[in-house]
């Protein structure tokens, strides 16, 4: 596929992902994720997000989506910048999720690097700003208990909408 076709495929997949609030997993597997995958995530299975680890198997990757959607509810997933060169596409945006157990909302920048190879096989490396998710969760808990106060400029990853104090 051409670079533009790869971008259009991803735009449609992310649009469906956002519009369905995470309900379009089958579309990803049917239309985007090829038989050979490499799915990486920066937290590498950290305790706060154990499902966000490296996957190289489609069945195991389905478990990633199961874990994500079991613990989190999507608020939005907005990918608004795409850069393509050859078989590679870089996508950048942001996403927000509500933790189902705590009710806390975490919004974080999101980047994904896609490489489309071998006539339809797709390799994905996802680099989420997931440390922000963990910091946001800890800071939200600290603010709720009155032991921390966000300081604009000193916490550049922090935006007012990232913190729920209710």
C-alpha cells in the first residue's frame, strides 16, 4: 500500500476506535493488524497497566484489548497528526480514559509508530506517555487527600483536565 493509503487506513481505524469508545476491536484485527505483529508499549507491563507490554502474537494482543477495556472506559482517543514515509506512519494525538475501579480520569499524549510490511502484514510499535498515566493517578490521589497541589510550569505534563478532584 502507498503511504497515503496507510494513513487513511489508520485514520479510519482511530476514528472508529474513538467513536465506538473502544468497541471496534474486531475492526482493528480484521482490517489493520496483520498476521505478523510487534506491539510494544513503554510501560512494559508495569503494575499500573499490566496489559501494556510487548506482544508478538495476535491472540495475546487480543488479551491486551480485553485487559484495557476491563479496567478502563474510553473518554476519547484523538489522533490528529500523521506523518508517513514509505512503509512507516507516525501518529500523534491524545487519549483519555476513566479507571473503572477508582473513577479517576487520566488524559495523556499518545504516539504510535506503525510499519506496514509484506503486502498487509503490519508491525506496530506503540509508545504511549503511560508514565503520565501513573503519575496522574498518584497525583490525583494525593490531591484528593490534600497532600499535593499541582504547580503549573513545574509539572508540564499536567493539564487541569488531567485531574479529577471529585
